[in-house]
């Protein structure tokens, strides 16, 4: 049956058409895709392999039982990723595929009318390609919450491109159940919406320091140049940027809300002003490191997917804020180890994870034991190096999980959920995991991989400079070390280990690892090693920050081997593997093998950066 156009609004026309085709697969798809209503609350029943038979209640202010909350995802968690996964698995299980009417029969809608159905309108429309969809009925039950409204009154395409999980036919079929028409050809250029009519998700991102080494612009991912890592504290403008999505805008930072959700579904909300006023301020020195730092070194042996970071996806700052442990205690959490958050319930549900959700939908989680540890120093931070958090680094509020992969230190923090389960986000369940060197991406069982938390031992050379032993400024600046009557190679770098384990030794080799000498570990006030404060200057319950180091090597010794090698050892005597292949994984995470920097002596004295 072909659709015959009838009078009325585009929505009414299409509804009448679908009614006449109630037996069609398209109608069935629409029926199953739309949210079910139960107890006056819209609920989406996920039928996927990971959450079979569970219930998602998007009305998070409703109190639900711990058993149901075990699988009730927070509204913003994983946003579009979970949306598409849940709908995809459901539609697949029902073997349904929407069957849209022929495009030439659909109502023609001017793009100006689509614009009128943006945020604040009674009905919300979006476009995909040249088609128009009324998603009003879906918004309330959307696992991504109001994030979907970023596309309201415009194109959803730039957002779906950011979430590749959407690019599946089953997901497209689900969206077709909300189809109401097509863009009027008068508004198209070469059959497409003009670029000027498609909103840019990144148009309000902040400007970045031009000295950063950019790996991607949209979203921004940029690392600190090696020479700029010479101090213990990394300057804010030069701190590496790792964004998965756009940078949210916050109009009134002091009124920014953080919701704490307990396992029984109850909530307590704090503004940033509340946090400042109610809890004592805490300051810690903590190093954040991307799991992909030095990935390019691993890829040089065998290619690994992901951004090809060099040594600069790492940095150290003084973070100021309030302890998550204090806030959870105020919210009614028993902060003793291994708490049962609702002891009156006999369901056996115990909180095992603290899930963090950012305003732009990014989500991750850490074990509850880390979140509640009295020496865990998990911080709700609002200041970085004595200044408000820069926008790229979580303004106005982020969580800092010291000693843990930076992917868990969620920026633009809006919600903390205590749960028996890890965060359901793709960044917890997929992206930040490691598999054996023999495992390839195709067909990998993601559930078998452990989510990365604490980081392994790491070290790198960040500066290599040829210095004449006869330069008075050099002698007075560094002191007489080794043989300063000869030309020297001045090496500097960092070493770091996760879990608060202090670096106790850095070894340098000039002959490929056959012989070694120890570098000098520097102090913490300015990286020069001359402050004499050592651990007394450290802020935090454990050693959450890197150690800067330096080593001066006679130029004649350096020339023999043709390369410098560095490795570090922490207080538990963990050390770095020699080979990249020993820890190779297709995602290129946790590159931690010995770093090797080639060296060819020059006739002139000059500075070099590897």
C-alpha cells in the first residue's frame, strides 16, 4: 500500500498513514521502539545480553528498590551510546525493521519550521540527512537524558558521528519510527542541508595554547611538548587536553549542581557553593596520565589503534576541592569499608562502585573501596594550580582520582551514582581495557577484559641537551656533576607509578641496557632539586605525583651506544618491561616499556628534543 497524502500537520498525516498500515513491520517497529508506560513512569526495558530482564527508570527522583537500581542506569550515563545499544539489541531480538513510506510521499517541511521545534517547544524535532523526526515521546525515556536536546531543532548527524555505535542499521530503523517528513527541496543544496544550517557541537569550545601538540581538533586532544614538562607542576595552559566530546558551557558556576544518588534511588543535591561552604578544602598534588600515553612508541613496533600520543599525555597539578568521602558521608553513606548502603533491605545488594557522569555524557567508575578510603584522596575538585578549573579541564567541577588512569577523573561532573555495577558507559566497559598480545579487535569479548584503574610504572625522557663543560652558566646552574671539564649530555624526564606508589629509582643506560647508572630524583617545589623539601612539600596521603629526574652523561660515553634508555622502579619494586611486545594490545593502552631515544653526537653544541 502506498501512502496517499492527506490534510493536516505532518505528524497527523504520517500518523494516519501508519494507522492504515497497522499490520506493517514499520508500525510494529514504532510500537516496540516507543517507551512503555508502567506505574505512571516511562520505562525502557533493555533486552540486551548485558542487561536482560532489567528495568531502566529515567525518573531518577523516584525511589526504586536496590534490586531494580542494580540495573537502572543514570540518565546521563553513556548517553547516546547506551541509547543505541539498548534499542539495537531490543530491535534485533524482535527481528523488527522499520519500513518508512516512500520519501516522495512524505510531507515537505521547511527547515525554518524545524528550527521552531527546538528547546522550549512543545514538540521536539531533529533531522538526519534530509528526513525530519519528532522525538518528543522519546526524550523522557532517553538514557542520555537532555543531552539529546543539543540537536533539538536541528541536525542530529554531527552528534551521531561522534558516537560510532549509532552507525548501525538497527539504530537507523528505530529512528524511522519517529519519521514525520522530509526537508523541503527549497532548503537543500545539491540534495543536502547547507553546512551553515548544521550546528557544530564544538563551536563553543575554548581556545587552546598554540604550543600544545594537537592530535585531533574535534574533539580536542593535544599533548604537552616535552620541554614544557620540565617543572614539577605543569602550567594550566600547557596541561594536556583529552576530550572525548565537546566542552560544556556553564552559565552560573556557583549554582552548578552535583547529584549524589544512593543505591536505593534516593538523591541529595549540592551546588558548588554548598560544597565550598559545607566541607573543608583539601589540596593534593596528583599526576594525571592518559592510558594511551606513549602509544606511538608501542605502534612503532606494531601498530595499535587510537591517538598516537608521544610522552606528553601526562601532567601534574595541585588540585583543590573537597573529599568525595566527606560528601558521601553527609549524603548518608556509611563510609566504613564495604558498606551495605541500605542495611534494612534484605536483597543482598551492596555498593561496589562509584559511577561518575559528566555534563557532556561521559561516564566512568571506580571501586567503592577507592572512593571511601580515608587515604584515597578522591577529590571533587574546583581549582587547578590555585585557579578555577580551566574549561578544558572540567570547569566548574570534576573528580580527581589520584593514582588511577585519568579516564576515571571525570570532568564537568554532574552526578555520582553508588551502584553494585560498574558504569555502563562504553568508556568503562570497552575503551579502557587491555588484552593479550595475541588478541585482535575483531570478535574480542569485551566482558573478559578488566577495566583499567591503577597505572603501571612509567618513565620518559622529556629533554635532551648537549652542553659544553666550559660554559660558566651551566656550571653555576647545575653544580659540578661528573666531569664538567668535558662536554655533556643533560637528560631530564619524569617517572610515575599508580596507586600512590612512590618512584624510588630511575635507571639510565647508554648501551642498550647492558650497563646502567642512576638518575638524580628532584624535589617537588619547582623541579630543580634544589629546594631541599622532598616529601615534606608533597600534598596528599600518598605519593600521587610523578618524580622529575635529571642525569648528566659524558658526551663520549653517550656516543658509544647511539641511544639513551630509561626505566623506573617504584617502592613496591615494580619496574618497566624491556619490550613493547610484552604488553602490546590492539588498543595501545598502558605503554610502559623502556623508552629508547636515539642519539647522534653533533659537532656543535645545541639543544635537542627527542
